[in-house]
C-alpha cells in the first residue's frame, strides 16, 4: 500500500503525485507557505522538507512545488515517503 507515482507538470518546479491506494483529502487544499501548513495533515511533514515551497492537495493527487535552487533528485523521494506514510496511516484508521 502507499505506492506513489509522479508526473511532470508544465511548471518544471512542480510535480504531481498520485496513488491508486487511497485519497489524499476530502477537499481541495492549497498551502502556499509553511505558515499555512496546518490546513491539512500533509502540510507539516511536506513543508519540513527543505525546498518545498507550495503544496496543493486534492482527493486524487498532490502537487508539490519546490524552490528553483533545489533539485528534484534531492527531495522527490522524501515527498514520496511522506505521501506513502500518509496513505498507509489513513488506511489503518
């Protein structure tokens, strides 16, 4: 459970993450800074990842935007781990 796929978006600083293993949210939630991280349970752990600038959560996918100075290779696995852990926790509740 918790298998995460990623795909590119038109913005090279954003990736769209999805999973067939469950929903990320009941609603659409946009968090444009760490000060808004409390809007969704995924906010705090995603904004703890150095370089995450923006998080957009929908039931079907999560789009994460990074700082221009950060390389996806440095943070992508951390983002996938947070999302997978979230789905695994939700599935056990």
